[in-house]
């Protein structure tokens, strides 16, 4: 099978599906999305699926605000067959150090200036939002009622189905085996099902984005890192908001179905494509969460899994083309926030590819910022 496409997108997670939808919505024809397994089978389907507007830099606030406002209307916008289950229960982000207290107050001032309805809370006020928390473990907290949680599978499905209605072709269970170039520009993609001639390739391959870059002769400064999650048995509603701590690198959320889902960032996790689970994570995650939220000690863990964060040196994404290869575009390196930024990623990448002014300036989120030494500091990451 040999064919021709105007755009080939590699990766069938939320980023790839959102990019396909937004390009097709702008009138681009003959778009092909290639996914090596099923849609949302990679990092998207393995993520915690929480979304928040509470950040410490203006651009991240705006990117997440744009995405959350899209999610609020996504069922209608995308004609979703299944409700994407967007529950806006808020995020309660706790401060455990004086430095965090100072930073969080600055964050709230910034967020409020951008129209984000976050507030700073005392420990007593925080406990009113999550009554079963141990407020003696914190010095303060911030809360935004617009933050929330979605179903990553139904959300990705909604983007994909909307893209299909606009003519996008999806090739699932298809492996990219090579990328062809000529005279400094992309010419096509080899797969295990044949060759696709195309002038534009978008690398939205998540944990495999570095490997895809190597196929094109482009060195992308990202690395994959394992991130683990556990899920408890479902119980009656106990907690509306996400509970998050940056200093402890943990988050804990009760899903609409009653289970608690919790994850933990750890710089010591393997930096390869491994997605096996570890007993150490289970022990440390359970211990930390039970100290902060004692009621959870009564719950049984029923599942544990791992996925991949695609990390950059500054934990900020890479958007845009590359100087060394015309027609090769990157949407990767989200460092654990790719699902959250899915709608914004699709819109911005469609604008970049079509040469339009971008809704939000992401020009310095290019691949080469690392070589220039222009890293971006974001104080609010897990």
C-alpha cells in the first residue's frame, strides 16, 4: 500500500487527535494519523487526566485556561458519542513550606489577573473543602473551582471522531519504520503497511517522540520517564477536588465512579520506555497519601499501572518546526501535562503549520531553546 497525504501525524493520543481535528476544521484535506496500537493506548490512556489552571507563569495559565474552556464545551463542539465526563471539582494545591506559601500567593495574584478564579486559603479554610485532610501537615493552600478531571479515552475518542467526520484518516495498529527526506525537507513516512508520500510530518508520539526524531535525523532533547499510578476500590463520594502537593510530588483525586486515583513524581524513576509497575511506588504512595488524607488508609488498592512522561530539561513542552528539516513539526516533551494541554496543542500546532499568528505566543518553546540556554522556569509542577 502506497499513498499520498498532505499531512501525516504520528501519534494517536490526545495531542495527535486534537492536531488532526483543528487542522481539518481549518480546511486542511488528506490528513493521516498513524498510531502503533489503538487510540489513547500510550501516555494519554495511562495518565491521571487531571486538568488545572493553577500555574506560576502567565503562558501556562493561558494555555491551560484555553484548554479547560474547550473541555467545558467539548461534548457539543466535538459531537461526542460518549460524555467526556468533565467533572470540575477543583484542585486544592497545598503549601508545606514558607517558600511555597510565598510562591502560591504570587501565583494566585497572577492567575486572578488573567481571569482565573483561584484563591489562597488558610489550613482551616482548606479543611472545609476536603474535611478528611490533616490540616496540621500544611501551611496553606490554593483552590480553583474550574480545575477538574476527565475521561481520557472518551475525550480522545471525541477528538478522533470529530476529525473523522471532517475527512481525517486514522491508521491504527500501524508502526512507523522510517521517515524519508530530500534536500533538507520531509518527503514521506515508511510504515509496516506501506509508504506515505507527504510534505508535512507532525511528531506527536509521546514517549516515542525521540525515536521518531531519530528516524528523521533530528535530535530532540527529550527523554521518557516512567510515571506510576494506583487506583483504589470505588467508595461513596468523599472528595470533590484533586489534592496536590508540589513539594511532595503527589496528587490524589476521587473519580466520578468512586475510585481514588493517585500518582507521584519521582526523579529516580527509570528514563527509558519501561512501563512495568514497582512495589516501592505502592508503598511510598500509600504511606504519603495516608499521612495527608488519613481516611484513605481504609481503602483497598485494586489496580496499579505505569505510563511515560516525555520530559524536557525545563519540564515545558516543545512546539513548532525545526530549522534543520523543513516540514517536520514537533508537539512533544509535555513532561506530564500533555493531556491537560490537548485542546491548546491542537489549535496552536494547526496555526503554526499553516503559518498563522498563534493564539498564544509559544515561539520560545522551540526545540533549540535548550542549545541557546533559554530554559523556562515554571514553579508549579509535579
